[in-house]
């Protein structure tokens, strides 16, 4: 049975769910409580007899919570939305009057998000986007909405227009229920907890370890206990050699980073599931504290990209991103990368999922034998690595000439160790270069220490950009930019032989470069 939809206000316009009032009150009270707790702790750290701070803090939390409830009530009364056959509309008149409208035929995504508070209240945030991330007006946000209503709205906007005029909600009984949609969806991938082993080898692990130390120091400084913390640490470690001290700090940092990376993976990917729904729709769901449901039409998929950071590559793992038109990327940092279809997982799993997403028997990256690039590309990377190492070496040499100190030894150490590391990375980057064609896809690979392999659907390629610097011209190399209406808009095939690069582009999309090649231009 379909759950009831919200009652219309007028002419198909509908209010947000009434639980908006509770949500705003609880958020305001929560923020005030956090500030109050920090103030209380700080006051008690300096004056244990400050008894009045408790009732004043509680009173402040109540007042702020009541103010939040009032703001929520006004927003609930003064905000409406509706979905017609032609448009999705949202209007509000809280402080100023606002009206936002998106044509139905331009809707590319309907994403459902529920943080912990929304999950407790049984509501979600609905983000309706056109895939344009350069203009804020190309996204319409309706929140909060009851989960059942949000699922119906998503199905209505992504799977087809309403049968007639007024609001989509009025046609809700004719739409598939959430249970029916879930039953008819086929799973492409579900979370395997064995994937947790890839989390600690992420580049975020040392950053999280450093952040843990910084958080402890900042909190101690806020409470005025920083000096006491350093004194206590000095007393405990007095007489300890510098080597042991460094090892202790390193072990604590690594342990904190590993713990943080594991927790971050669980929070982001708990409940992960990638489904193919009827009507040619891919849907990914994930999240522990904040659940996210991201939808994408298969007709807009232009390819996939395999990302293999060094740590995951050593464990034979990779991550899978989708290359698709109409995919929002403006808020990657805030809510996670919407391009990522699969977190770091075993390479065999990634290949299977990539093949399923592209509807191919085998993933293009696994099927094609990539063509190696000229030896001149290796020399270019070795020279670049040497130039990067020489910069700090020259600085240390100058310091050694001007001042006394161990600068000469430091310069030698940096040159030897940095040169060796740079040479290894340069050679790895050269080995990772490659390109090829297979069936319906163009495949290109590059990168070190993070290796990227992109498989682009040849029918989705709309152009090529040929780049050749002075140094590339002398070495007989060029870079081919493959243009597609998806994600960044261009993917590069680095440092391929000039004649081979032009022939590769011409074969990938026959006829596209023919007018230019016939004139003998590059």
C-alpha cells in the first residue's frame, strides 16, 4: 500500500513536512549545547565553584531551541513546492520572496540524503539537479520530505512524466512503491567488509594521524592546559633517547591514522549497494550517519575510470569512478565524490563492476592490450624528476656557502634519496603510459603514484585536442586530449608518438579528424 502524500495547499502546491519545525529546533539547540558545554568545561577548568554556569547554559540552550522552532515554523508555513507535467517549482517567502523552477526535461538527478537527525525523524532531503555545476540556480532542494513521498518524487522525475496536469504527488498511487522498486532492482555490487583492508593504505591515513595530534593540542590550548600537557609529557619521556621518542610518536600517529581511516570508511560506505533499476537507471546507496541515495541514467554513462593509488595497487586493489554527463561535481569535498561508484576493492571486483556498468562481457581495461609509448616519454619524466630534486639541493648548497652547518651533508642526502625516489616514480609513470581501442571503447592509462585508467565510449567522444609543446616537438611526441560531455570534459593521452597519436584519434572516431589530416595539418 502506498503511504499518504502531503496534502496540497492550493493549485497543486504542497508544504514541506511539518517535522521541519522539530529539525530546526533540535539543530539550533544542538549547536547551542555544544557551545554551552565548551564554555562550562572551560569555566570549571579555571574556577570549580562557578555553579551559576550550569543553569545559565541550560537556559541559553532552551532559548536558542525555541528560536529555532519559531524559524522552522515560519519556513514550514511559507515554503511550498510542486511538480507539474512541465516543471519542478519551489517558492518561499521567509524574509524575501524566492521562486525557483526547473524544466522537467532537464532533470538529470534526484538524490536523497538523510543525516542522523533526519533519519530519526523519518524524513530526507531531496536534491533535484540538471547536472550543471557552474550555476547555483541549476539545483533545486526540497527538505524535509517524508521518505515515501521522496521515493515517489524520485521515481516520477527519473522514470517518466506524470500522466496529466497538476502535481506529481496527485498521481502517486500509479507510481511504483519503494518496495516494488527494490524488488525489481538487480544488485551490481554490495559492501564486502574485506574491503576494509584497503582503507589504512589510503593517503588520508597519515593526514588523519597528524589531525589527531593537532586536535589534542588545540583542545588542550582551549582549556588552558597546553603547558601542563607538555610538562607531563616531558616528565614521562625524560631520559628517553631521541630515536625511541621518534618511534613512539610515529607509532601513535600511525595507530591514530589507521583507526581514523577505518572509521571514515565505515561512516562513508556502510550499507553500500549499487543497483540497476528498471528503465535503465543506476542507483547507489551508502552511508552510516548520513545516508545517501544517488541515481544516474545509464544513457548518460560515457565510460568508467579505474583509480589505483600506490597503496591499493600494492594490495591489488582499485577504485571505480563513472564518467557520465549531467553529474554534479561542485560539492565533492562536502559530501564525497559523486563520481565514485565503488570504493577501493579487489581489482577483480572492480573489473566485474566496470563490465556490468558498461554492459560489456569484460571490462575494456582488462580486454585491451595497451600500446606502450616511445622511449622519449621516459626521458621526459626522468628529466622532470631530476629538476624537482635539484631545487631543494640548490637551496641547500647556497645555504652551505653562506652559513655554517650541515647543509652540505643535507644536500648530498636529498640528492641521493630524492633522486632515487624520483627516478623510481618516473620509471613507474612511464610504464603506466598506454592507450588502445577495443570494441566500443577508447582506453588510456597514465599516472604515478596514483594510476588512472579511463575507458571512454567512442560514441560519446565529441572532439580531440592535439597539444605539442616545443620540447615535445623536438622529441616527436604529442598529447591527445579526448573531449566528451562528461565530468571534467577532457581526458588526456600523454606523450604519444606524433604520427601514432593522430592515427589513434582518427581510428577512434572515424571521420572526425579526417578534414584536418587531409590538409596535412596537426
